[in-house]
C-alpha cells in the first residue's frame, strides 16, 4: 500500500512493515543498532511489528536467540530489502495504527511517521533501570527498578523489540522524521532533541504515568528514532539549526506532537477526554479503582459500598472531582521534587484532599467538615488519603 510519494522518498505499508524508500541520497541519524548512527548511504528506513504486545513470549525468545545481526538480516530479507543499507526499527505496535503527520512553513516541510504505545513500558527519564549492559549481554541491574541483583545474563537480542510481552501490553514510540531540505549533521542531532522533547510533551499533556516511578512519563524504555534529510546538491545549502526559536524546530515539534498524540488514540485508545478522571490523575500514587473499592469496603457499610462500586465509573469521571484530583497530583509532584517544602506539604495535601472530597460530595461547603474529618489521617500516603477523601465525600453526598 503506497501511503505517500514525493521526489525524495516513497512511503509504503506492507503488512507488519512500514517502509521509507529514498528516491535520492539522504543523510540519516538513527538509533538502530545495525546501520545506526549518522549515515549517508542508507536506501531504506523501516519500522515493523516484531511481536504482539501481550503474551507473545515464544516469539520474543526466538528474536533474542537470533541476535542483532541475524535478526536484522532475516527481517530485511522477509521485507525484500537490502540489509546492508536499511535502518530497521521495531515495536509491538500495529503498523495499521501508524500516523503520518505533515507540517509546512515557507520552504520547509516536516513529515513524521510514528507508531506509539505506552500501556506497558512508559518511563520517566531517570527512573531506576532494570537492566545493565555488559560485553556478554544484559543482566539485571544491581539496584534496578525490580530490586534484582546480578544474576542470569540474557542475550543481547535483536535490539528492536520491547521488553517481554506480558498481560499489561508493551509499548514503544518509534518516530521516522523526514525533512525536505538538506541539513548539516549537527542540525540532525539538534532535530533529534527537538523530536524527543515533543514526544515527551505529548505524554505530559496527557498526564501519562511512568510505570517505574510515581512521576509522569517522558517516553518508553525502548523508544527509537530516525531523522532523514536529503544530501545537498549543487547550489543547495544545508540547514544549520533546528532549535525551539527557528522554524524548522517548530515544525519538528508540532509534527511529532500531533503524530504521537494520534498514535496513542489508535493504538491504546488514549484521548484527553478519557484522561479526565480521578484515577488517571492519582493512580500513580496508589489511588486506582482497586484502592477505591477496598477503601469503600472499609469505610462504608456493605450496601453503600456496593452502591459505590457499582457507580465507580461515574464517580471517578466526574469533571469537578477529576479537576480536584489533578490538583492533588500536582501538589504531590511539587512535594516530591522539593518545590513545596516539608513545612507546608502536609497542609497543602490535606487541603486539596478535602477539596477532592467536597467535589465528590457535590457540595463545596463540605470542605471545612471534610478537612476536619481527614486531618487525623494526614500522615497517610497521598494516594491513600485521596481514596479516603473520595469515599468520605461519596458518603456525605447522600447524608
């Protein structure tokens, strides 16, 4: 299926493969292990689905067993592409969910071809790592996110697949970026930082949680990127810069943000409207649906707890309650990063928790009473205090 054709490239989708075939020589910066780095000799960029996102462990182990070079050669051969001049990236995302975004200004056009999933692999830059690379392969990090110590070493693998598929689903954000004008190598490096910032902004705008820490996600643990610009011909000049203050940087940011945002809708069903909920705001702090049900069973009598559970979706998606929950999440983030100092942290968290409870009760005038009621529990972790506020607010709604 031909998706797009220009005088610079043709973009095809064929089954599990998304292929950019260059019609003229390009300078490419790519993260892939084989043929990655900076290159002027590539003929193709490829993104492909290497396995399913959930429970495809047999396929995953097969890929690991091949090793990076053999996997690259086999996969390129399956797609009918030359292994020696192809940059290959992979993901568990469906190529049918790929998005092609264009942004133009003056003589510039930026095209971003993206796939994205975040439900099983989202991380925040600087989160504790689970793996440590050595010459023989990777082993569990001694102080990794899973708390494991050095032990079994795993094969280096193909370098293009997600972590092992599990019931949560995997995730990777792959961005293929095509610039219509020649760029110097340094310009492509700066473009990579702009694309990365835009990808992170897309996740932050949706308030996507890291799955490795209480922070907001800035990407996934396996994100990949390739940026290509045509080599300069006679009388053509090369762009020097792609920062936030010039047009090229702006276009890179806008196209990437648009593509990643729409990919998350197609691949994961994530849209801003569905992020408007108490749990979307506070699940990373422990206030999820399970915690709310458990709290209700403890705080309410059996009939009221059953009513609470039966109506939980309506409760957590109430717009004013969601707004209060995001306010509490922001305060918890500011406390965690030290912007709010310890001397005011407890009071600020208590005030916002009481506001959350009052929003659930649909009675703003309940704020003072709920604050008094929650005060003895202010030493609870933020998520636990939030769950208690929601349940106490629900009880007051029907007093």
